[in-house]
C-alpha cells in the first residue's frame, strides 16, 4: 500500500490569555497590596479583603484588568456582552507552600496577576485537562505529547503578567521552592448583559 496520507485538525482549543500590565503597577500599589491583612487559607495566605480591586488605592490596576477583560470578551470569546470582576484577592505562598488543584465556581473567566519579582526557582501554574475523576487514563508517551493529548499544561508566570483562563479549568500552583514569599492576586469575572433569545425561551439578563 502506498504511504497513507492523513491529517489531524483541531476541533476545539482552550485559550489562555497573557498580558503585561507593568505600566499600570506602581510601587505605591505594590506596598498597599503587601500591607493588606492576610489570613490563613488552606495552605497559603489569602487577604481578608476579598474585593481588593474596589480599594481606591488599586484603581490603576483595577482599570487595567477591566481593559483586559474587555479585550478577552471581544477578541477571545467573541461576544458583545462584557465581563466584570466579581471578587479579587491577594495571595501569598510562603516557602514550601503551593495551592491544591481547584477550579473557580460561579465565574466565567478567572485570572491572576503577578506584581512582584517571581521567586526562583519558579513555581508554575499547572492546568489539568480533566475536571475530576478519570476511570480510564491513557496518558501519552512523553515524547508524543501535543495539544491534542497532553493531560496537563504548565505555565510559568512572569512579573507584571496577567493570566486569564476559563474558570472551569482545574489548576494548581506548585509549592514555592524558594526562600522568598510568592505574591499574586487572583480574581473572578462574570458576564454582564443579556444572553439567549426571547422566542427560544432561553433569554437571560445578568
Ligand atoms: Fe485559582
């Protein structure tokens, strides 16, 4: 038989948005975030204030995030409705601590912002393709991994970077292997506007 010709095409693909908002981050804002009262989360520390973008001190960062959510809604999601931040909080992973696998309920898009130098060695964010229990696992061979079959994808965040991703995606943060605290901000966003169709009886205004 002659050599078989075949083609593999993407049916769907998962986006992750990265943007540098360093221009919107001032030392004053960094000092403000670092001065927030932190409380124990599960393994890491979380700010007591869970709506930090509403603080007047963080107006610049908050506006930059709004701008990025507008771009994401228009260019990535291709929708006419807008996205707005529902909650926003600061996190500190002390040396040795990371964040267990989780997803963000009651949100459409979630994000994180890294406003300090990232400690070395870097602790990556790991996205998991599966959303829970897998009765059967056929993980691809290491050298055969690609976007179609990889079970996880590893993202190393950089200083001043915002990441946006679908809230339903399972993700975890590797333990901080450095001697410095690893700072970040996380936030959830939801859609605002009208979706669906009146005659389809699927109309919803949120
Ligand atoms: Fe998260």
